[in-house]
C-alpha cells in the first residue's frame, strides 16, 4: 500500500492521509470575497498553502457545482469557515457548512472566523426566545429557507452545523479591529498549528529534525541585529530543499521574505548580469526598517552577494559607521559551493546528510511511490542506498533508472555498479556538472550513458 511521505515518522508523527486541497474556504461571496477572504487566501498562499479551494477559481467551468463542492470538501485537509452577516442567506453556504461538519466534526480540522458576527447570534438559530430570534440574521435566514420546499429537508442539518461551529472556539473579527493585523496573526497561528507549509514540497524525508537544528542554530546566532548564515557543502545533499522548507515554514515570522533559487543560473541568463547600483539602492531604501528573511541558493560569484545582501560593511570614508540594508531581526542565508565567498560576518552552518532510514524512504518513494519498498526489493534497495551514500541527488537518479524495472534487471544493474569504482559515480554526483572540468564532464556523461545500458543486456 502506498504511503504518503508526509506520514513518515521522520516527517510528521500523526499526519492525515494525503488530500487534494490543503484548505477549503467557505464564505459568502457578496460579504467577503473581494476584501477579507481575498486577503486571507493570499496570505495563506504566501506561507505555502498552495492548494486552497476557493470557489471563484477552483471550480471547473461547465461542471455541476453541487457535487464538485461536496467532493472538494471531502478532498480537503482543513476547512476555514468565514461566518459573515449574510452567510446563512445562501443555501450553498449552508450545504457547505453541513458537509464540513459531517466530514471533519470534532477532528480539530475546522477553523471558524466570526466576521462582524456575534457567535451567540449563530447559536440562536435554535433559540425559542423571540427577542433572540429577532437579533439573529442567521435565524431570519433559515426562516426564509423554510418557506422553500426544496430546502426543507436540509434545515435541521444546517441548524445543527451552525450551532456546532458556534459552540467551538473561533476567531472573532470585530468592527474596531485592524483586519490586516488579524490576518497576519491568524495565518501565523494556523501555520504553527497545522505545520502545513512544508507539505507542499514533494518527498520530504528527515526534514523535521534538520529544520529544527537549522532553526536552533539561527536563533543562537541572532546575537546581532542581523544574522548572516552561510551554508557551504557539496551539492546533492538537499541543501536547497532544506532552505526552501525553512523559508516556507518560517516566512510568516518576518515582515517580508524572499527565496531566490538558482542565483548562478539566473545571473548567467541576464545579458548584462545584475544591475548592481539600482538594485543596491532599492534594497537599502526599502528594507532597512524591515525584518526580512532572504535566502539565496547556489551563489557562485561575489558580485551576486554585492548586489543582493552586501549589508553591514563599513561605509566609505567612515571607520565605525556600517552600511545597513536590513532591519533588526533579519536573517540572510546564502548557499554556495565556494567557501571563499563567505566572509567573516557569516556564521558557517554544516547541513547534515540523510540518515539510513530517511534515505531508504526517499529512494523508495521516488522508485515505488511508497515509503517502504516492496518486500522482494527491500535488500536491493538498501544496497542502492548504501552505494549512493544517502545522497538525495544520487538516490533520485538511481531511483529513476531502477524503479520501473523487473527484479532480474535490478540484480544485473547492481552487479555492474559493484564493479564500478564508487568514487567515479557518487563522487561526480556530489558537485554540479557545470563545476566539473572538461575531462571530468566526459567521465560523468560516460557514467550516465553506462547506467541505462545495464538494462539492455
């Protein structure tokens, strides 16, 4: 049986089965679509919750709206219900909330926002007190629905679902509140509670412990106003994945953030390179009062750092005054294979390789789409992992070559691998192809051509 990588013991101790959507947003369009809910949806996407069901863009055109809405709720990990003044006037909203309660109930997967609504007014849909009924827009809406024969069968379910949400702990948004601040705090809270942001990166194994160690290291290094972290390791051990996961998990704690991947490649594509002066002036003027998280992946040239994060050097003509680009509490992470780029202001962090268990799970997921290899392939998979020395890049390459093949072809391939000097294959995977000299590039290409031919004999 296939098991999602997020359910791995090393990634999450009690993960839910994989779902199509991270969050289902239920709201009354006329009340909040173009203001509160729109801003909330954008903020959730920023922390990495990319798979959000919001009916104005997630519904396929031409399909029957009812079944698709119900299926989307079933296919969502969590639900966020924005109860606004006119929410209950929509029979579709009421059908959604009833289905949400049916599917998620007391599981802790429902987040309710009372948008300019008193929870007691929602509970009053079952009140017999005439005064309370008159105060409740929800009671009045259900009374209108009761006049429609097609709605009569659902009234009891709708009432019970609304009361269920009103009795649970929710998040009130009142008239005098700053909604931007509420959304920021709500998103930060839900990010910590659900730990959902890093689930959007496929095939994460061993990431939880590695993230914890990196975060602890950064916290220990924040003894100055701005923390500069340099990661200098061989390629292929998952530094980029670790940095991306850290950005997605922690970005909500900063005023703004940026993960810039493939810096070397981006700069080489620019005809004139980086536009240094304009970029420096813009970064300095816009970010110097902000707490920011900036991660630069695959930096290869000092000019790239000068253009993007060359803060905290002495100003020209001054012995003591520093040129400050970023606000207090900012974290700058640079990933490079050139140790000479990391000056004394950088704290050097050594990322760890995967342990044997995580490496086996990664290889198995890539080869078989399961965190455990089939029984007949277990020993062979362990041998591949040992041969690849737990390197994610090597494991990914070998899984693509071995995964779809029959067991007899695995035996043949591994026999040939055993006869190849280990350093010739794994060693060449530890650095990028572009960083090899011409002779080594030919060796690497010969190896890449050798592996597929193993399955032809």
